[in-house]
C-alpha cells in the first residue's frame, strides 16, 4: 500500500487526526502529508477536515486493543521443555473485542484506545475502520509499542498461560480522557480494566453524575487491584469467579456462595454484577434479585474471546431493553457460545439479525 493510501486509511479511521500525527505515523514530513491530503481533496476522496457529532445510540468502548497471538500445542503440554505447536495471530484486546462483537451485531460503536505508530498499531486501526468501528477518539503514541497478548493453549484449546504487554494503556490517563471524552452521545461507556486505576476511578465518579452509564469489564485477577474502592456510578460490572475472589480478597471453597460474594461489590456502590463461570453459566446479582442462567451446551474449540463476546451480548441486550439484565445476559451467553465454537477471537459469522 502506498503512503497516500495508508494516509487515506488512517484518515477514514480517525477523521480528526492531525497532520503531525499522520506524519509521525507514516514517517513523512508535514509537507509531504499536506501534499497527499491536497491530492485526496482534488480526487474528491475527502472533503477536508471532518467534524463529526456522535450518534445518539452509539456505545463507547474504552481500553485495550492488541495484537493477539495464540500458540496451541499439538500434544500434551510439557512444562520446562520445548513443545510442538501451531500459531495464529489476530487482533484482540478486551475493549476492541467487545467493540467488534457489537458492531458485527448491528450496534454503532466507537473505540477509545491507545496504539503505537508501529505496523501493529496501523493494522489495528485499519482493521477497526474496515469493521465500521469509529476510532477518532483514540490516542496515537509514537514512542511506544502497541499492545500484545500471547496465549498458550493446550491441545484441547484450554488456556494454560497468557502473557500481556500492556504498558501503552497507561497513556489513557485522566488528562487525556477528560479532554477527549464527549459529554453526550454515548448512553453506555464500556471500560475494561487495562485502564489505569485513576482513570477507572474518574470514569466511575463521572458516571455517578448521571452523564452516561458505565460498565466495568474485568480482564484478569491481577488487574483487580485497579478496581476503585467505591463503585458508585458503575451501572454494571462483569467479571469471572477468579476476578471476583481477587476483588473481594476471598479464597474459593466448596461452599463459596458466589452471588453473596458479588453483593460485596453492590455494597461498594455497583448497581448490578454479572459473575461468569464458564460451563457453569452466569450469576446475576441486582439490588432486589439474584438469578442464575446455565451456559449453552457447545463443543468448545477455543475459549479465547468468549468472555468478551458475553460482555458484548449483554451490552447489545441493554441497548435494546435497558431494564432487562437477565434477557441481556441470555444474549451474552448466546454470543459466548458462538465464539467458543470458533477458532477466531471474534466469531466470523456474526450479523445484525443474530438475536432475532
């Protein structure tokens, strides 16, 4: 792809990108960028700098967008030695995965993430634009590498180890978000916990003022240390059992009452909590209700991305019926089941009529 075409792709993904950002991203001079833009205007392919207003029914996903690498052993995994394996590479990141699931099921989505100006970052932005995800609010970080996530799976597709390089998301700090996050136009903000602790606290405090509804999505047990002490303003929290244990400081036993444990998060200010448990389904905990939904029976090919698909299905459901969390969770289980049967992080056969 020529520099001119690369520049055109970046502008389509981020209509408000500056000429300096384009120059840094493509290793061009400002004058060369200006020349390419002038040519695109002459060709009628762009009409100048775009000032777009957010759509009323758009979801904003905030957090990780990485390159995902999955290594799968061809036999039984043996620690401490070399294992024959196959490898696939795709685009991932919790916020990005949720955004792609949403847009493929017909929900308008914007993604606020941080990427480097390396080839991985360019690829992430180009792929998002191709899916129909708006990335105009995202941050380009020329001096940093884009995020990567490497999962090691056993022969049955179960994850045995994952390594994440996520330092770039520290750039999504309060200063950046406070100057880039629109005050309206997004009924739901979906924030993953790759974000800095101060940013998560700021988002919860901001949402407590009624500006938008906030969904916090856990990403791993270690990152539960970032969870704000008070969760006032958090309309929904989605996490698995290990993450719930980390959030509450408990150790699992045969008698662990997961809904009761989740109520500790309600006591800290969260309005609703969903606790996922893989093949054991999901528990819903609300102020005046507790319920359980079983997982859909499927033949598992790969677990990667199933949790993100669940979160996307829940948000898609709440966009349609804001008061029916149980029906939304059922949609989440449906998307998760489709993802479990796929070797892709986001199932390739999603479409806007998937829930009809």
